[in-house]
C-alpha cells in the first residue's frame, strides 16, 4: 500500500474477481484488534467490496462515495474483475477542456470601468479594444460584438447575402459558423476538410464551384473556418474564390494568435470574425469581433449592432437592427486578455508537445497536422485513433476519462451529419473520401487550457495512456 500510494489494495481471487478492498483504515482496525504482522487478509472482518460497474459515470461513483463516506471506488467489469479505480480527490478537482484563464491585467481595466461608471454597452474600453484587436490581426477596422455568431450574421449581411442565396461553408466546424446562413434566409452548401490540415479542402471547393456554375447557384459568400487554432491553406483557397468573384468571410473564432506564412489569422477575408467565448484562447466571458479593411463595412456593422439607430436626438429607425454590441466591462476584460495572448499561445503549444512526447511510443495515434507555413495556437490538442474499431475505442477513452473527472470531447460533428442540415449539399474531399466524417468518428479533443498545472497535465496523461491501453481490448 505504501509503495503504490493509492491508499487502497484490491484483493482478487485466482480468476481475477474482486473479493474485497483493504484500506489503511482496515489495517489500523486490525492493529487495534491485536492481529499480528503475520495475519492474513482472511483474518480481517469480512466485508463486501463497494464497486461501480464499468458503465458507471463519475456522478454515480461520487454518490457511492458520499453515501458510504469512502474515498476510493473500484470499477469492475461484468465478471466482477477490477478494471479501474476512482479517487474522490479527482472528482473534487475536475479538469476542463479549455477553461477561462484570467490574470491581473483584466482587473485593472474592469475596475476602471466601475470607477468611471462605464458599465452599459459601449464606452472607452470598447473603442480601445477594437483598435487593439485590429492592430493585432493586421486589419484596418473592427467592431466589438456580443458573440462570434453575431459577427458571422452581420458579416454575411454586409457581404450581401440575401434570402435565397447560396453560401459555401466549411463542414467541420461548430454549428455557430453556419446557423447565421439560415438567419439570412440563405441556403448552405458544405465543403469537406482535407487531411493535411483538417481545414477546408481546395479540391472539394473547386468541385463545389463547378456544381454551382452548372446549377446556376453560384454562392454569394464562402465562410472559411480556421479549425482548432489553425489557419486554413489561404494560398490555395483564396485564389479559387477570387477567380469566381466570390467574397470570403474568414471564421477565425478558434484561431486568434495563429498565422499563415507569417500573416495573422483573421486578416485574409473580405471580412473576418473572432470569438471571445469562455473557452477560447482569450475570453471576454462572451463576445466577438467583426474585422475588415473596409471602413464603411465596419461602420455599418456598428450601426446594425446597435438596433440600427439613426443619428437623431430621438430614437429613429429606418431598418431592422440587432442588439449585438459588446459592453464596456467585457471589453475591459478583453483588453487585459489581449496583452497576454502570446503567452497563452506559447503555453497551449507546450501542452500539445507534452501530450505528443508522452504518447510518442503509441503507434495508433495521429495528431492534428500543422502544415508548413502554418503556426497554430493549438487552441485544442486534437488526435485521431487509427486501426480497427477506432470509433468505439474513442468512445471508450472518453468514458474512462470522464470517470476521472477529465473533460474530453469528440472532434466536431460535421454539418453534413447534423439533422438540421440533412438536406444541404455536401462536397467531400474526394469521391468516397469524407475526411470530416472520418475525423469525427475517431477524433478526440484533449484538455488544453493554458491554466492547466503540470500536475493536472500529468494526471490527464496517466489516465489517457491507461484508457488507450484498455481500449485496445475492443479491437
């Protein structure tokens, strides 16, 4: 018990079936009962082991621990053989996929907002945050908004998307990238990923344009997503769009701080958007940004995002607007966060390298590639399992991590597989080769927050290795 440091021993019979547990409390009681050092486990008072089945989750284990005031619960399979051990200390210290990482810089800006009573939407922090984000991305102008989804909605409207229009969009993304297409009354067409970056496939985009030309459905706009902190191949994708005279809305919600051939993510589209949701590399709790080099476009975005109010002493409205503006308080948080963006990127890249180094001896793992010319933030560390039963193995790994209060998730479920978009056209990377569906089947996103401690990272790695080892029995 001292050597393993678990605080518990599992006693099994010849068939490996768990017969009892032994804790340091049992040993103390044995000493008080005057049992000598040569006593056997059979001389201890008989006690049926408290266990949970392998299908149980962390909540069931926690309930059993609280009910019986114990700090360990063995996990057993159908035959009663122990396959895992859950500690109460782990359940009390959940590790999140990507939690907010706040520091001291934000406090000063927020305190200033309270001190000056600039609490309501708009204010000096909003103006400054817009200028600072525009400078950081190399774009001329920015409008601070309530969410990345709001920014996509306004971006589509301002790039001319109207009811009945066609809009191309990356298939492997969060639904917030494409729901605004429906807000506009337009019709989405989804473009698959390519294996080299997991971002939009140039080959699929070419075939989508050929189809659109034949069907007289040329898109008004292409929503080009930069996935999991990594820029798409702008050198290949932008010329295709330009050749067809179609505008590009760059969805850089997940990629602030990344670059493509030295140029910042969020600086390539006719307009671009960022997200400052709570799980992003920097956060304002909730918020987004619309970027463009077109000053008139951004000025109109600001107007539409404040209910399209006309410049009059009273409330005058001539068109439909939206309540999409960011508050001065949240912008203050964003200003503080932006100051530490390089540190956040560096830490997330370090976390990715730690995972890759720790699992380098496992042959059945593929990591999200970083193509030459791309500098990813590694916003999330993503891998894909290979080989037989990879999808079922991935699900088993997720279950095992969750039992230890470690949040991990599958790769995004692509839009062509979503019931909401079942009727939308989809163009795979190649005939019979749906890259995004395959990534979803066996892909896994690991805890990647820049505020993870070395001990937390080691805890994830230990349980991940064990989960991957155990999952091989499925194949």
